[in-house]
């Protein structure tokens, strides 16, 4: 077989059995490659150029495992919509950890690869539509310069999965800097084994925060850095109007990457209460709730590691609480900076926050498109009469007056705005259109959409159909978990 250049160095498999179970992917009858990410393979220093589609299908369905893999399912718990449950990889198998030529470490994981002991009665399988959605949106998020897990391949299994009706089965290959979640810490904390908890903290620091290796206060410093990374991540989601849809603690990676693209979607017209997930009946994971839910999840993380922060429990709780309580201040400072970048504002002015909130209020009242409003301000004109209204023109005048205080050129202002405001996002109706066609075996629309999303900040020449929200604006858009 041609040398693909896999370099497996499997450290998670060396942890005690509390953390995982060894399990192989369940072979499938008739694997067929649907989509393969050649660019990502190259970035991972993997060479599939001499591998034909039949071999690719065997590898990425788990029918033909590379040597040196140590396949396992990871144990974790999670608060799902606020309710605590012991979970684990019920339909995912970690092949192992691959090192690229610069010794960067990546988890290679199959999603939809069959039952494990964590399957909780499920079939361990996945359907083609949701796996293609994860491929599409995770790659779009990556191109938007937001930390994320990525997708290397989707393979049809040749088998049907039973959901509300019979669906085409598929397996996604996910690439992540790791799959350690807040829920991983919750699982270990629930077993009340302090040695395992210490092991997990050390392992996480080695893997993601090696600068803490010499720290005398490892658990405290780890909490501090995880808070910062998660805060940065949710700021990025808010910047582009992304709604994760299922921010359970088991879907929160301690590396600060976006993970698990279930009922995710992008907001069209600005409404902070926007929810797309069919199962989020009370808006727990609505757009504007993402920051407080991040804080809530971080508080659950802090609870897990309190015993390692200080031997005096009361003091440890106080230290952790102070960090968590400060999340709001950190978030508000970062949010203000991010929104000023979107508006191309330099320096500090007392009325900046009011100027931003006035714009958001106007957008909400007028059902203005979030992405396209910032495009309009960058001079990418739309035919929408909404921007000719007096109340928008008044706000626009105030923004221009504030821009004159920038102490920087107009070119620098536009440059800053262009770096922070995408022209293209994965419009929900375009995503659905592409997925519907792909499920029928026609990949043309999904490939076109992927190519358009490769350059979200510079792609001005594209047809307007990819820039505009769905014309049927009264239609309620819903997404589903796909489990």
C-alpha cells in the first residue's frame, strides 16, 4: 500500500480505563467516499494522492484501519439542557493521535462508526445529511478564522439508519486538537478519584497549555486560561452571527475549539432571541444566551477542579468563584472591542457602546440582516430600501461623525472592517438546498457552496443569491440534532 504518512502517537489510550474503552469501528457493507478534504489532508502532511476511491472508502469507514491505531471511545458526562447525565462516545471512535511534520497533534475521530458501551441503546450510526452539515459548517467556520474542529471525509456506509424514517448512513472523519470536554472533567469528578482528576489536569495542560507545566497553581491557572479561550470563542460566534444550538457541557472543548455541529445555523435578520434548534423549546441556547451559557458551563468546569485549586475547600471555592464572576467583565470588554472592529472604530470614546447598541436596536426593530448591514457600512451596497430610512440615516450620520475621531485613515477603517465582517456566511436556505441535493446523490451544490465559503471576507464578485437571506422571511427555519 502507498505510504500515506500516518504518524500515530496515541497518548489518550495510555490513560487508565476510567477514561475510555477500547473498541473497534463496526465494519460497514458497502462504503463509498462522498467528499474528501484534500486541502486539510495536505495541512496534516498526509498524502492520499495515490489512493483510489475504493481504498479511501475502506479507510474512512473503518473497514481498513491504518497500522498503529489504538481505537477507543472516550468517557465523558454532560449537562444536556441543564440536566446532568453520564455519557461517552456513543457513536464515535477515536482512531488515534496523528502528528504532522511540525509535531502538532491531532485527534482523528470517526463519527457514526457503530455502537460502543456508551451508546445508551442507540445504534451508534449517523445519517448522511447531518454529517455533511458538520463537514460544510465546520469548514466554513474555519475559513471565518474561528477555532474549530475540522472535517476530513464523509463516507456513505451503504446501510440505512432508522430515524423518523429510513435515511442513508454515513461516517464523518473529524479532526480536533483533542476531544477533551468540560464533560470529560465532569465524568472524572463524578467518580471521585482525585488521582484521576490530577491525571486529567496534567494531561490537558501537556496537550493544550504547556506554558502551565511549571506553574505552582496548575488547576487555578488552567481554569483561568480555559475561561479566556472560551470567552474568545463565543465572541467570535457573536461576531459572525453563529448560533451553536446545543451548548451542553459535553459539547464544550477545553481547547477552545468549536465542536459538534448539530442544530447549528447562522442568523439572518438580527434578533438576539434567535433559536434554530427544534428541541430548544425555551431558548436556552438562543443567540444572546450564548455568553451566559458559556459562563454557566465554565462554572461546571470550575466545580470539577475545586479540590485541586487549594486544600482549603472554602478558599478554593472563593478563588474559582471570583474567576467565574469576572467572566462578565472580560466578555463585555472583548465584545465592545469586537463590535468596534466591525464598525471600524479606533480609540476610546464614551458614547461608543451606545452607538453600537443603537445600531443593534435599529436592526432588531427593522428586521435588518446582521451580515449585510455591516457590508452596507463597508460600501457594499444592497438594493434594500431599509438603509434609506430616516432613523438609519440619522444613526449613520452619528457613526460617520465618530469615525472622524479615529485618528487613522479612511483606508485603515475599511481594512479593519473588512477583516471583521464576512461578506458571505452559510445562508441557511443555501445549506438546506445543498444538503437536499447531496442526499439525492448530486454534490454539485454542496461543492459550489464550499468553494464560495472559502473566501468569506473577500468574495465580492459572487452572485447575490449567496449574499441574501431567504426571501420567504416569514418561514420559521428549524434544525435538528441528527442523533
